[in-house]
């Protein structure tokens, strides 16, 4: 009996590792790959791949390994510098209006650090720096509510009448 048989259980944190190791156990007991696949609810191809890895690299190659993330292309110092630039405002860097968008931040990162990111990933970077998405104001700050009210009561009914008469013709 191989030594790995007692080192895992169905309550293992990683069910994928459990299935791989269980497949090897069943194979060692004489089960055919097709029966192993049916018993574990996987494809025969998966079982074949596990067997190949087991034969070539051993049981440890089938164990769960935490995947390490790729290192960030921006250093911590660069991220701190980015935050300082963001605090200066977008107008300082040639943008019109006082709003940072992910696209603008991505362009800024490209210009200042020479690193290009997908716009969606820029949002993740901002989140790690403590910046969050802000819901934009739904109406313009320059809006004149009285002028809008007047237009709705006086001008809109005239336009509506004109549209109605044009449709009837």
C-alpha cells in the first residue's frame, strides 16, 4: 500500500486534491480508469492525465499547491506616488473636469510609469490604494431648476401641440 493513502480524507480542504489522490488509490487497487472516472464524477481524460503526472512526477505533483500571484508591475513606491498624483486632481495632468475615470488613471499610469493596464484592472489597483468608485451626481451643478420648471410648463406643451398636428397631416 502506498504511503499517501492515509494522508487525505473526504473532508480535505481541497476536493480536487482528494479526487486526484483517490483516483491513484483506486488505480493501485486495480480499478480501470473508466470505472475510476465514473466513481469520482470526472472524465476519463482527467484520470488519464492524473495517472501520467503520477507516473512521471510522483504523488506530490498531484497535491494542492497555493497559486502565487504574479508580482505587481507597479512597486509600492509607485502606487504611493500615483495616489499623490490623484490627490492633485485630473486638471493638473491636462484633463478637463475634476473627475478621475479608470481610463484617465490608466493613461496617467502609462505616461508616468510606462506600464499599461486594462481599464478594468485599473479599478482593482485603485481599490488596493484605498480609492473607491463614486456615483456621479445625476444632474449638472449649473442646472437652473426654475428655468427647467418654466420650460416644462410653457415651452413643452407648445412643442407637444406642434408634434401632434404634424403627425395628423
